[in-house]
């Protein structure tokens, strides 16, 4: 792939990128259309690396700028004196996830990474609220698509572990609160925000640990043990004054097993977050171990520390299913499929066949109803065992 360098000063902020940003070796850093809100976000993305774009993007951008200048009655002299990157593109300033149509989950994942790593910014709270609003809007309107995208990303991509983990736990908790526990909208949203920010004080460390083969150092272990209280303290410093949100974050590792109803609201939220946290952590691969298949990870959340059925864990399973969207399964007819939609009960989801009974990729996904005897599920499969490539967006279109 031929690439040319671009001056970071020429990259538009606060509006959709007119091109993809890449590293010198071609690795994708930001997709076309992603919104980089400010200079700190751009610096975090770069991490002192040079940025490159495809040569064709230069011509596209120059043409768009020229057209904008002509529409604004810019004189020929001013056009001649202008340089690439001087002119703001006012055609579309909307944030990508607020456009009509399905969200770009990888863009939301990148955005979550930037926001949650920005704990030192005194003005980060509005961005946290906006990020959560966009997640909740998509997750609660289209829960199967949200679970499919986030469980797929969690199972296969450890690069942005902390951000993906936060989005998945938040989504699962909101669905359990709405669909099983019948909580009102205010409590659902507060729970979602708390789940998304539970590791606010250790986002960078959490990503580092996911790539680390060695056991945590004493300093890392101390940070792990302090992160719940540290996250609640940081959130309070950034302007959070909702005691339920702060309590849910503060106690999300200390919430004991047992019924939810006798607890304070913040402690109820903390227990839900804890059980969803267990599921998502076991689902995700790390450098030191492979990830679990979703049903095995869900079993860890379903039983509490005393090996009893946990009320919060049971609510999560009822909400997302034993085979949630994004799970890989083997069918009784020897087909290999991925779950794309929850079914009438927790064990009979809709699936898309990726590999036929002869072991040959299908090319086009074939939808099956596992509630039918001839298509029932016989086993769950870990993501690492799926050797066929597929387009996640094509699967999302089936939901």
C-alpha cells in the first residue's frame, strides 16, 4: 500500500475525517469518518508516531476544499494562496455515531478508548455522558446487534481491551436492568454509566495487563487493588455527584453475594457490574491465556463465590442468553455457526452458518433457528477455533 505522510496540523478536529489515518507500515489508526474531537485525542492516537494517508485522499480533500471555497465566493487570489488543510470543511460536523443508520462499533470502541484514558482532563465528564448516551441509544434499540458486535470484538481483539470491556459490561447491565429487573430508565442509565467507568482510574494499566504474560508487579497489584476507590474518587473530582453512580463504582469488586432487593441502589448496581465484569473478563483473550467461550464465561457469572445461583448473574443470563449474539456454536447437523439474535428462550438463538457440515465455508451466511430439532446446538466453540473469515457488518445486517 502506497502512503504519504500528513502533517498533524492539517488533520481536521471536531468533524469527520475525510480520509483514513495509518502508520508507516499501513496499520489502521482511524477510519475515514471518525471524529477526533481535540488535540489531546489526536496526540493519544499518534503516540509520537508519524501519520500517513493514501495519496488519493489528497486529491479528494483538495477537490472538496476547492468546491467549498468556490461556494463561499472566495476570490481566485485567496484560492491561490491557500494550502492543504487551511480550510475547515463545514459540510458535516455531526458526530459519526449520531448519524442515521447502524453505528460503526469500531469507531465507538476507539472513541471509548480515548475518553476513558482521559481521566486527567477536568472537562471529561460531558464526553463520558455523550459516549454513554450514544452507546445506550444503540444498545437499547438494537440489543442483538450491540451484543453481536461487542462480544465479537471482546472475543477476538485484545488491542483495546479496557474500552471494549467497558462497553460490553455497560450494555449487559442495562439490558438486565431493563428486561429482567424492570428498573426505571433513570436507574438503567445510571447503572450503564457506572459500568462504563468502573475502571476509570486504570484504563491504561488494564490494557497493559491484557498484553502482559508475566504476573502483575507489586506496584501493578497495588493499583489493581485500589482502582475501584480511585475510580470513584476521580469521577467525583470530574463532577459526578450521583451517589448511586459513585457507590456502584466504589463497591463493584466488594459487592457480596446474596439477594439484590435488601441492598441500597448503588450496591445493587455494584453487584450487577461485578457479575458482568466476571463474564466479560473471562470472555476476552489475553497474552497469558485464551478467552473462554461465552457459555463457559457466563457460567462463572451465574454461580456466586459460594457456588450458589447468583441473582444478578441469573438476570444477566436471562437478558443476553446462554448463547448470546457473537457466540460460536456447533449444530447437531455438524454445521458451525455464529449466534446473531437471541431466541424465544436462553438456549434457542438464531444463528448464521459459516461452515457447512462438510467443513467448507458457506460464503454467504445461512440463517438457522436452533429451536428446531434438526438445527439444535450441541456445543459452544471458542473464537480461536474459527478459521474462516467473515464480514461482521454482513452479520449485523441479518440481525
